[in-house]
C-alpha cells in the first residue's frame, strides 16, 4: 500500500513557517477513512517514514502537528513519536471525559504538546474543552466556521484563558489582513499563495537577470555562450552552484568552472531550473520560503509525472511551469504582467494563465496534491483519463516532498 503525507504550513506574525500540519492520504479505495482510523493511520505512516527515510525529509527542522482523537490519545502510538518534533491536534469531535483530561494532563507533564483543532468559540465548545485548557498550547480558531465579521466578538470569549490563538482556514489575503489585526499569534491556510497586487511594484534586479537569461536561452543553446551569459550574473552563478551541490544531483567530479556546470546539466535542464532562481532570497520576505518550497514541490511533481506518463520530452517544460506557478504571489504582480517580461513557450503560458493543455492539467494535479486533497476526487475532476494510478501519484508526491527538504537541508550545510 502506498501512502502520502501532505503538509500545510503554520506561520507566526512575521510570516515565518515554524511547523506543518501533517495530513494523511492512502491510495486504498476507501481513502475517506474515518477520523478514528485516520488518526492511527497517520501515526503509523509517520513512524514508518521516520524509520525508512528519516525525520528531516518530512518536516525539516520544524514541528509536525498530527490530528488525534480520544482513541489515538489512549493508544501507545502517541508515545512512538519524538515529542520534541511533534505536536498533537485534538480534533473537534473528541469525547472529553475525566479519563481523557487526566491522560492529556499526564502526557503534557511528560513534555507532549497539544493544540485544539477547528475551534468555533461557541459556548458549548468552550464548556466542553475548558477542563483541558491548562494542557493546551494553541487554540486553532476556525475562521470559516465563525465568519470574518464575527471573529472579534468570538475571540473575546476565549482571550481570558491566555492561550495563544491560531487563525486557521484563511484562504485570502483579505481574510489574513483582518486576522492580523486581531489577537492571533499564528496563521494557517493557503492565503499566502494568492498574489497581493502591489501598484507600481518593480521586478527586482536578480529576477530581471534570470528573466534575461531565460529569454536568451530560448534562442541559443551553445554551452560556451550560455556560460558567458551566466558569468555576467554572479547571483545566478551562486544559485546554480548551490543547486548543483544540493540533493538534486550527485556528480562525481568537482565543479571548477561555469562552463563545466552548464555542460554537466545541459542547456534544457538549466532552462527548466531558471524558474526557481527567480525567487532570489525568499527567506527575506514574509511567506517567501514556503512559496518557494511549494514552487519546488509542484515543479518536481510535474517533472516526475511527465516521466511516469512516458513523456520525457515534456519533463523540462513541466518543471519550469511548476516552478513559475507561484511567481505572481512571490513578486506581487499579476501573472500576465510577469509573462509580458519573459519569452516562454505558448504551452507554458497557457498552463500558467488558464490551467489548460497537458501542462495545465499536470499543474492542476500538482497544486491540488500540494494542498493534500483527496486523490480520487482530483482524478475524477480531470478532463482526460490520467496516465498514472493513485499509487504512482502518491509515490511521486512523496518523492517531491523529500526532494524539497533534502535540497533545503543540503543548502543550509
């Protein structure tokens, strides 16, 4: 059986990701498992992943948060996960009994951390969970269930407990801006992927250099000429060198020149990777690192699916398309405006603007899997029958997740 653990980032007020909610998916036909089974399955999968591939490729240096209910809390599965790297989200339907309160209290004294999930701030919910509040480190407030217009009054009910609040299920920047003005400490949702269009925003020099090189390589594949163009952009040389030394490749020989790097990778591979260089130094802007990671995830998923579908000629285009899919959110400009600056294949442009064509379909799949949606639903929504099965899709996504974190880890060292 093949499984996939999706991740949704959790941010602090500065837009820095400090943890991920981990979401379990199975390729079994009964993918919509009950919460009870799902909680246990998640723990089992993560334990297996830790033993098979290590912790860093799953969550890097961050905290992983796992959904649990009363069945999971009373099982020994909780104890199998290292408490310094994992937190447990108590699901909203969990039956709170005296025994459960004592169990949570005991685990908390041992150093296990707990959050409350999907909290709607209703009087009934507050009354139900008050007994375990002393053991709770974060309350995750369901923004969609409460409604933006009701958030302020809802929060007044729970602020007196002095527990840090997290706004979850934020889907737009408008919702985020409202939540940022309220007493929330943490934020979660895919709002950070939506572009905030800033009037008069100029494309930064390092991005302009990458665009210039992309445009140049559309008409010139001579290795010596490309190496010369790279030599005029020290920032791109640095990023290319980091890439060559990351987990993406395992070259036997040491790099001694720009020409050698271009020769080893090949012009088409370099072109496919230039899309990632557009993100420059993402850690210097709010949510930038996670936007960059998601772009890498999508790029790798699309590339691997092209190979899985026996279309290797599409792989480089697929990678470039995925890597550019969040550039509008990163730069704060409309996608069509960015595309006006760069000469790209019409197939790539159509995919980025309209999610149409073969690349558009791959981008749709990569984006939905990035959000850890149910694979069966994604496949049903496709216009054409897929050239892969659910197991292959999950294997590709797991490979992409590992790829993102391994590249990140090696670049830090």
